[in-house]
């Protein structure tokens, strides 16, 4: 019985830290996306036309590569073992 309780507590602990990581990542992503949208809209308003410019495909690809680079760096943080 004691081993069953210990295993149950270990399983709950395992999912608890994952839930915290997912919530933190989601909130940081939400905040970063909202901040980026705010700045994009603000710069578009300051532009004389008042309308946002179309995003070129090359610019979108540059942003995608930069975002993948950030995701890779975050993944590398999780791969470290007590450094």
C-alpha cells in the first residue's frame, strides 16, 4: 500500500511541474504576442498612410527563422543537466 501511495504522489508531482511549465510558457507567449501586435499597430498608426503595410514573404520567413531560433534556445535550456 505504501508503494502505491508513493507512486501516486510521484505521478502527481510529475504532472504538476509540467502543468506549471505549460502555463508559464503560454502566458509568456501570450504576453509577447500581444506586445508585438501592439508595437506593430502603433508603428502602423504613426505611418502617414495610417494603414499597416503588407508583410512581405521574405520578412515573414525571417521572423519564422528568428522564432525557431528562440524556441531552439529554450529547448536547449531544458536539456541542460545541472550546469
